C-alpha cells in the first residue's frame, strides 16, 4: 500500500522505545547521551558480578511498627514503653503477634518484627523473618537525612544546619535518593555511582548499569549515566524495548531500513547525534534482552512489588548475555503515608514487600549469586511515635529517623547497625520529649533525631558494590561530616 511522506515519518518516528522514540529519549536520557564518557582504560573490569537493589517504601514507612521492643529490660525502651504510647489509640501491635528476633548488639535482647513480615495467609513463602536467624538480613536503625551529626540540643537551638524542608515528602525523598541534605540536587547517588563506574566496570555492557522498574527516578539519574526505565514482569524482556510499528512484511522492513538510514544523517548536530546514539543503544539492548530467554525458577507473588522484583531477577539471570559486571536497580512500593487506617494499610504493604523480597532472595540463591546481590530499603522518613486519631482510623504523621532493611548473602546479618543513640545503642530511646525526640514540651510527638545519616548507610553499600574510597566524596559530597562511613553490615 502506498504511503505519503507524512504517514511514513509518523510511523517511523514511533519505531523504538517502550512505546515510541520520544519515550525512549526520556528512558535513556538525552542530556546524558550528550555527556557520555569513554573508557580511559585505566581500570580492569571486575572479575565478579555485584548488584544493588533499592526498594523504596514511598510515603514514609512507620519504623516504630516495623521493629518493636519485645523485652522488659528497664535499661532500654521496653514493649510496655511502646504499648503505653500507642495502645490507647489502637496503634500498638499485640506483643504475642510480634515475630521475635534476638539482637546481639542489644545484649541479645528480643525485638519483634511486624507480624506481616513472616508467613501470611495466602503467601507463597515464609517472608523475610526467617532470614534474620539465617544471618542474611540486618537492620540499620535510626537512619535519616542529616547535613552533619546533630544532638537534640543542637536541633532545638538550630546551631547545626538542618536538612532543608524536614518532614516534607518530596524534599525528604529527594534527599534520600540524592544523598545530600543541605541543598537540592538533580542527580541521585545511584546515578552518580553509575557515572563513575560504567566505563571501568561494564566496558562492554549491552544495557545501562542502572535500571528502574518504576519509571524515571532521581536515584537513577546521573550526569553521564544512561538510565534504563522498563516495565515490570508483566512485560517480557523481549518486549520492553521492542521496536513498535514494524512487522515482517517487505514494506515494513523497507520502512525500517529507511528509518535506520535516516538516523545516520545530520550527525554533526549534537542533539540529533545524541538521539541517534540513544536509539542505537536501545536497539542493541533490545536484541540482548530478547535473546536466549530464561525465566526465573522461583514463584513470585502477584503484587506490584512482586512484578517489579521478578523483572529485576530476570535481568540478573541474563547478566552474562548482557555483558555486565555491576548493576543497580530501583523498585518502589507504596504508599506508606499512613495518616489513618495504618494497622491495615501498612500491614498489607509490608506483607507484599516481605513475600516479594523473600521470593527474590530465594531466586538469587537458586541462581547461585545470593552473596553477589544486596537488596536494601529506603523511605521518605518514619512516622510519629504519638498516634494520629483513634480506633479504626488511627494513623501517624511525618517524622524522621527510621529503620531500614539490608538483605543478601553478603550481609553480616542478625544484628542492628548504626551510630549509637542516647542509650548507648543504635536503637533510639522511645520517650516522647526524651533525649532522642526532636520535639519539645507537651507537644512532643516522638520524631527521633537520626544518629546515622543516609550518606553513612549508602556509603557502606557503595563500598561493597566496588566504589573506590577516593570516589566517595564525589558520590556523597557531605561524607566528610561523618566520622564512621562504614557501618559494618556488609562483608568485603
């Protein structure tokens, strides 16, 4: 069938990408393509494979109902301390429902995981609780956004710079993902690592070092990094970058050949050259992702985060075909913004998270690389210890310091990690208007001042990933403000 020029351009213009060339420019990053570096040959590619998988709990997961004291030692905050603050409003978890974990750093006192982090009705596995005793899961406690270490007195006197726009969702998300709290940034710490490590670590990589399964994110954005954003596992890898608008007919193939020829024109113009480069890389990535299909072995739950982590597992399984030694992934679950109906809302999300993460961990074990893949969590912030509302509508408000999970075969698991709080341990004193509360007086709500910064947490992960010591300050500009930049939860 004869086609006029306008029709040809329209069809050819939507040839590549998730659905179209325009979205491919967004997914690979036009400005990033203009800034691409070349391998200077000074580093040898690493001989092993390693991957970081970020699971972002969007909305602010309540750490107080994720890790709960389950003991009666009067030297520390006890279950009764917790119950006294939350039971009357209906926000406390019953002690007999907590999943016990012994914590060596707390003198082997027992703490409890939220009951939804274990076996749940209709679940496909036992959740992440079992990984604690296996030494495959650790918790970094009382982590949050900081410009520099800060005491309660310094916070209340405003004598140390605070993170900008504390308790604001968008700003705190940006600071967690950007790894900097004293000024807005436009790249993420995952993207900046990719800027530095793509050429030496993945010199022949057929896909970008960093991939989001939840759209373009600040965490994955870099200066020279090409970030890949793809659909979850409901789309096969053969289809996530598949050219659209073509088939096997002679006319269609002729259109494709003409389109490819057009992309070789006007390459002296920077933007046209960058767009052509993006399309070339998309086509190479599409061929690599679609070849030699290998499905994962472990069953994943039917949930948003389950679909995302299954897609990550598929890509990791194809690491050899993709010629990559290092990869970073972004996955998201939410919303944890539980101003009301928190018990049911948070519980359901934690169950989805736990089941999906356990499936992912088991798949990495099956692939024989559980010690090469580390999954970690981040969130906007925690929630106030003091409830908001009562009864069925009870929830909590925006707070600060939070507890984060790190899971994998290379984790020094079964313990708490972080900088000590006022009680000499990484777990805060759960006393409103107490020594770890940012709030003051009768209006105190239990917003724990972080004793461990996002930078300290992220730097510990980055070192394990292979970021050289000399590059830490490039990725984390404020890292020099913190004395201990290796929290110890990762093996070498």
